[in-house]
C-alpha cells in the first residue's frame, strides 16, 4: 500500500492533464502565459490510464483532474469515461475555471463526473476581467447554475482570498451558501512558484477571512467527512449550502495529507511545494513492467516530506508554475 515514512496513507491522486489554459489569472500565471511543454512531453491518455491502473491496487481511490485548464484538452470527456470505468476507483473529480463547463457539462456528467470544483474569485464581471484577463464571468456563472441544476453533482466554488483584490466580497460569497446547495471554499493565497504576478502583500490569513464570514451568520461546524480533503467546513442555520476554509499556509494540514500529484509532463510530486520529482514518464516509456513501476512509486511515496516549509520560506520557492502542478 502507498504509505509514507510518517505512516500517512496516500489515496488521492491529482492529475494535471495539461499546462494550457484559456485564462491568465494574475495570481497564477506570468503576463505572457507559461512556456508551453512540448506536445510529445505531455503524458498521453493511455499512459495516464495505465498509471491509474497501477496505482489502484496500491490504494488510490480518488482522482482529480486539474491543470492548466483540463477542459481545453482535446478528448477529455472520453478520458473521463475510461477513468470512471476502472474498477476500484471510487471518484473522478474535476477542478475547472468553468469557462467551458456550460457547454460540456451534460457529456461530462454522462461520462462519470459528479464532483466539480469551479474557480471563481469575484462576483463582479469587470473585476473578473482584470483578475483573469478575459471577459468571461457570465459564462462561468451560467455554468455554475447549470451544474447546480444537476441535482446529484456536488459543486464547490474555489475562491482564492486576496487582500485589496476580492476581500471586500467575502461576505457576498458566504451569502451564496444560504441560497445555493454548494460549498464556497475560501482558499489562502499561496505566493509560490514563479508564475504569480502578485505576491505576499495580498495574502490574508484564513482566520481573518473567517471573522468576515461570521458577520453573515453564526458558523455551525460540520463533521469532517472521510476523504473530504483539507477544508474545515461550516454551515449557517437554514442555509442550503456550506462554507469551507482551506488555510494551506497558516494552518498546514500536512500531518493529514493524503495526496500525490502528476504534472502534465509526467513527473510525480509528493508535495505541492517540494521540487522533488520522480520521472514517471521516463519509466512508462521505457518498456518497464507494471510491477517494477509500482515498486518505484512505492519508494518515492515513502519520501513524501513531512511538511512544507512555512509561509516566508515558500515564496517563489518551487520552480514550477501553479498552472503546471494543478493547485
Ligand atoms: N484551471 C483550473 C482552475 O482554475 O480551477 C484548474 C487549475 S488551477 C491551478 C487549480 C486551483 O488552484 C484553482 O482553484 C486556483 O484558484 C488555485 N490557485 C492558482 N494559483 C493559486 C495561488 N497562487 N494560491 C492559491 N490558489 C491558487
Ligand atoms: Fe488557468 Fe486555473 Fe491558473 Fe486561472 S488558476 S490561470 S484558470 S490554471
């Protein structure tokens, strides 16, 4: 089984399926976008499927597709269909910027996706244009409404909280949870990688964000569901939805981390913030047998770092862009 040297079981795989993106969020990407990885360096779908099949007997139960923007990759629906047919895989989830979701949601749902995280950092269309450099707020909002109309799709909104940029909207985002059956997740800004055009001064600790949310109503804690991830989740009396806080920097959840990540170019990363990588692509393409590949991955998992380095030392620490690792 996939267990590291600190006895943490690893059962959650985040697959960054592309480094391409149709947005240029200022907190994620440099102005000219990222230097693209050559097409042949990107893991093919059949290689990803093989990798997942190798990992399931080792304990992986849940796969999340991220990127870049996963919905810009051609053939993504077919890939999801193939993934969701793999025996033993309990959930196939998606993190998306939502801009292409409205037009694809029926086929994605039919292919097996039923947990969707949609990133939306503002409720103001003009501010959205500034943050993402594209005028697509209405498309994302329509996609959110459409996703909610599929009763059994679990919808979460990812809001990266940024001082002076969108902190004036914290209460408005929290109020969405009263009205809609979704989870609004307030995520601490992580000034990591070399992509972000904004740095430390926009960071707001989760505790400060929570104080603002309390102005909307008393927070009623919800029991942590197994496999629900690092968010600490609350609801309000009479609310249809929930609010969650992901305090990646101020309240590290490293002790409970169950994740491993694959970058689009086939590197296995055991920690978002650590540049230690295993070149899985090299082995997938070398004719190596599954059992040997599994052995190498088991060894790499053992070396998962106990924790990340803490806020000040994180800044610009890892050499990859957030859009390559997938958040
Ligand atoms: N393109 C998709 C999207 O935006 O949802 C998936 C990839 S994106 C890198 C995954 C998540 O990382 C998004 O929710 C995004 O808001 C978050 N993210 C990107 N840069 C971040 C940063 N510097 N700090 C915190 N979260 C960040
Ligand atoms: Fe693209 Fe997502 Fe990064 Fe925005 S956060 S630039 S949508 S990868």
